[in-house]
């Protein structure tokens, strides 16, 4: 199977032998790239829209002995719900790759706090193909920058 995306620079890993999936996430968005035979192509992406709310919506404040106590209850529920929706969407996106028998390696680029839960969204079959997880928010990085990180990690292993 030939991928028709961007041609990968000769100085970077070419993935001639092994088809690889790069999963790149922020906190509420994700992109999926396939790298194979000298090309890299974005094959899927999504971004959850953050709800708009005022700075102090849902903030309750009580004063006791001159000290203020607050509880941003609504904002916390919204964040929790968005995180659940994010992982649900990731799981749905990843179903496409379950039957891809040519897929050999998976590299994950995600903020550290999401790492463990994101890995759980992959099927057991795909979890076995995860080669390395890079902690950080790489969502806006160019795919070649991601490949440089993979190359650096491969040399140090």
C-alpha cells in the first residue's frame, strides 16, 4: 500500500519496512498520521469545541473568619465531561486501525496527564504495537518535528 502524503526528508526515518501510526494529541484535539515508504499523511483528525462560559460561572464563595472559600463546580464538571468525550472520540477514531494488518508500530505524542488514559482507548491488539509515548503537547508541531523525535529516541535506545 502506497501512502500519498508529504514526502519525508531523506534525513528522517523513512518507514520503508514498517507502516507506522503517529497519534498526536492536545487536551481536546487529535491527529492521526500514517508514515510508510518515505511518505507521511494525515489520515484522521478531530477537535472538540470548548464551551464558552464566563470567568466565574459556577463559582460559589463563602467567607468564614475573614477567609474566602470557593468551589468552581460547573467548570470542573464541564472539564470532566470534555475529557470523557475526548477519550470516547479517540477510541472511535482508532477502530479504523484495528484491521490494518500492515500497521506495525504506533508512536503517541500526548500531554503527560493524558498518557495512561489515552493508551487505554486502544484495543489490546493495538496496545501491543505502541513503541513509544512522548509526553508533551506536540499537537501544533509539523510532522517532520515528530519524526525527528522518533529518530532521536531510536538512536538512544
